[in-house]
């Protein structure tokens, strides 16, 4: 292997390099380039591998010892770059393109040969990167995690302290599955810098039991969406991945889900790795950060997490499935120091990685991991290119929030006679109120059923009494005929009355039996009456239970209406689908009105316009309390809640600017130090290792191009009205660039991110 990557480096340094020794033999090979296919004789030096001789000519063979077909390095690099930018473009697609260009018939063995050459090409590239990393001093443990994102990690000596020190996110995804038994003959092992070994993950397998005991409503909401069926576990060896990334989108770790859903051990292993590498005072976003906080507190790393003061919060988008009590404790809007970060980084990662899912479903484990690693490596490179764009966009957004909302909040505070302390206190009071509701013990269900049975019995007795209250029936002489007695009409009425009496009697009997059975179960010797304290206590709980069910019905209809409204506004929705959705919205609105009438019969009056404006589940939590005193609380007022929401957005925006000022300084210093380090290292190797020096010079050229873009964007940040960080004069190496230019540096992922935020 060493001879291959050395030959590759020599070819890159000088493609026309003559042979160091006189060739003694030659062999014939079919050479495939992008533009042509030729039969050619290749000279081979003594004791030299055939592929080494081919590499010196710019080709790589499709077999290790005696290749008869070779692919040009330019063609392999073309597919390499295409695969990085378009992960769904398969080897088969590339070979079919080459066959079309060369007017050849496609056969499966051609695809297999190209795949072998491409695998070896990627291996050579990884070996070359290892040599470059060693020369640059980037081969230390966890170097990627500690240096891939300079905005997060390139700390400066005099920078002010931040809390939290860093913001990360992790989550699982079940798209990147691999069918069990695929490529079982391939015994190659791929070493990924992202992967947390299975041995480290299995250290936490005993903590899964603790996780199952900490399930909450929030957890169940997301378990339904992320459930892995038994069939999937039986069919797939890898059922997905679990990744972590910093707030700028650069991936830190990868864990493979093996024959299971998203178990707690994957998140625990990832959290443990983050704390080991990054240290204390971090915050991580997770879709079930609320219940996971309890899980990790009962796990084997509870003391480590507590000592590191590491916290877990709920991502901004995922908050819609979390109740209000959970949001007050874990939502990013109410967490000090989180800025305007939504911590939905992993969703963007998965949106990009889903493209490779069809190509690796039936791959060997080696190829499954190799192409995931290739996808993540390119993803990190793209995120690095867009790092200054991220800082620029967030700075503009934070300034916009402050400039737009600060005057409004100040005016409302004066009008409503409020202070900043009121908003903070409201959250504390609301949380205490909701926790008190959650702490109320469940009532005995048998007593509830008994009161319901007594109510049904009283209703049945009343109905039977009304039927039997008429003792006599009056008939006139005209109601009878001479031959058949009572006429058909009165006869039918009499039979109907008798049938109704028998039905009410049967119902009364059933209700009496039900009540007697419950009395026997409860051990009662005397039937409860409406004046008994036990009856009144159970009746109060029953009415409240019916009230909560009415709220839940109302809640479900409103959320359904929200989803239908969102679907109706999607650009890709066709006309017929829009018509169906429109009809569904109309039906749902009518159902909401009926549910609202039922709710208003049990509680205070609520208008349809108020309910229709509810945009997230947490707003329904306060409705589930039938206590009228809640209406007197200032935090229950819709107007006050809107002002409080704007206030917290302003606080988070100011925190974001504080964090961005530090990250901007880190990135500015990084681009200067990295360029200088690369150039110095390359120059120092020119005498003894010219081929490696040439490779580092090539890396330097690429990084300078990207870093010059960062310099120009940083200058644009310094020019923003309201910038309050450390200003650095424009450097001579910076090149002009449009900050919002729609080029390779602003790809689809960045556009999607800007639309969402």
C-alpha cells in the first residue's frame, strides 16, 4: 500500500516524471479515460507492482496483481467529486455514462471493475491524507472533533467566558439502513474518524432499563414517529445512525444503530464522548432532551454529567410535541445563554445524508460505512465553507430581532406597567402551577365507575318512572270495530308503549346489576347518595376528567387543522389535493366549533378565533385546568404571554450577538493561522519530501481560496450597522465577494436553512 500512495504522490507532483530505473518488462492494458479508450503497453521496472507502474502513468488498475483494465486517475477523481456533491449518483450510473461516451455496450462486470478501482482510489486518498495530517500535526486523538469547527473550538487567550461553552445537538435517523447479510464476503474494515466503536456503545447497554422507566408523554410522542418495527430489526443489520454535530453543522460523532431502534445507549455513548472531549459546561439539543435528562441522571455516567454541568434541552422544532411544563424547563427560548440557536442541526444533516440511503441499503458493511464517511466528510467541508455565512446571517437576524422587538416591548411594558423581573417570575409561577397539577394523585377508577353507574341508574329509574306513571289507557267506542275489536292504530300504539316499557325495565335491571356489582367490589354495605362526601368527591374528579377529555378533543382538532393549513400552502401541492385539503379544513373547522360548544358547557367561554390562533400544543395545557382562579393569573393572559415571548426573544438575541462576537474572532484568527501553518509546513518539506510538500501546497491553495471568502464575509459583518465586536481591518489577501451570492458557497442546504430560520 505504501508504494501505491508514494507513486500517486509522485504522479501528482509531476505527471510527466520519467522512470527512476530503466524498465525491463512491459505489459498490455486497456486504458479508460473520460474521452477515450486505448490499448497501450506500460513499462514496468524490476520488482515493481503493476499498479505502481500504472500510477506513474496516471492510471489505476482494476485488479491488484495483473490488471488488464485501468481507469485514469482523472476519471476516478471526476467520479469522486461527483459522488461527494451528488451522493445518489451510483457507480453503475458513472460506468453507463462512460460506455455511452465511448460507444460501448454496458455489462455488469464493467461496473464491478470500476468499483474495485474506485475503492482502491479512495484508499490511496485516505493514506495520503494520513501522511498530510502527520506532517501538519493533525494526527492527535480527537483532532477532528477539537479543530474541525474553528468558531466553536479555536479559543483565544483573552476571550470572555461563555456559558454554555458550546452548543451541540444529537439525534437518530433510520434512513441509512443496511440489509443483513449484504456483502458478507467482504471482510475489509473501514476506519472512520467519526465512528464511536460498538464496544464503547455497549458499555451503556444496561442503562436502557433506566431509560424505559423514565418515559413521559413527550417521549411517547416521538417514539411513535421513530418506532422501528420488528420486521426491520429482523431484516436489517444496521437500522440507522445516531450522530452529533455542533451548532454550525459540523459533524462530531457517528454511532450505528444495530438491530434496534433508537435506544438510550446510543445517546449515552455520544454524550459521554462529548463530555470526554469537550469538557464541562456544554448544552446539547435532543428531541427528547426532557426525558433524556432523567435517563442520564439514573445512568452509569450520572456523576460525570453532573460534575461537568452538562445540560440537555429540546430542539426548537421538536417543542411542538412537548407540553407546556416541559417547554418551560427545556425549551431553548427560556434557557440562558442559548441565543437564537434552534439546535436542529441534525435534521439538516439527515436531509443531506438521506440521498445515499438507496445506494448503501444492500452494500457490504465496509462500503456502507465508507460512503457514509465520504458523505459526512463533504458535508463538513461544505459547512466550513459556509461558516462565515452562518455567522453573517445570525448576526443580521439577531440585530433584526432587537431592532424590531425592543421598541415594541418597551412600549407594552410601560402600557401594562410591567418590568423585566415580571416576565422571569411569570415563568417560575406557571411552572410551579403546572407541576402542582401534575403532582395531584390519580383517583380510584372503581369509585369513578361507581359514581357513573349511580348516575346511569338514576337516569334509568327516571325513564322507567315516566313510562309507568300512566296507569290507565282511555279508548272511545269508535276505537273498536264490530268484528276485530281494537282498531289497528290504537293497537300499534299500545304495543309500542309496552315495548318501550319492557326496554326501559331491562335497562333499569342492567344498571341495577352494574351498581350492585361495583358495590360488591368496593365492599359497600350502603349505597352512596348525592349528599355523601365520597360521592361528591368522586363526582368532582369525574367532571374534571370529562373536561380534560373535551380539551384533548379540541386540541387534536386544532392541531389537525394546523397541519392541513400548512399542507395547503406547500408549493408542490396539486390543484385536486388543494381542493381536498380545503374541504377537510372546512369540515375540521366545523368540528372545532362543536367541540368548543362542549368545552364551553364545562368551563369558561372561549371563542373560536382564540382557539384557531393556537399554534403549539403547550397553549392547551392551561385550558386543561377547570379552576377559575387561573384566569386571574397574569401569565395566563394571551396579551401578557405574547409580550413575554417577545421579551425572551430579545434576551436570546443579545446573547447570540455576544456569542457571535467571540466566534467571529476565533474564525478570523483561525484563517490567518491555518494559512501560515500550511505554507510554513509545505516549505519546510520541499527539500526532503517534495512530493508531500506539493500535496500540502495543493491543500494550501484550496484552503486559501475558502479562507479568502471567510475574510470577505467577515469584513461584511464588521460593516453591519450595530456590530459591536472587535473590528479587524480588511486584509490584503481578502478578495471581493457578494455575501449573499448564490454560488457554490451557498448551496441548497444553506438556502433551506435560511428559509427555515
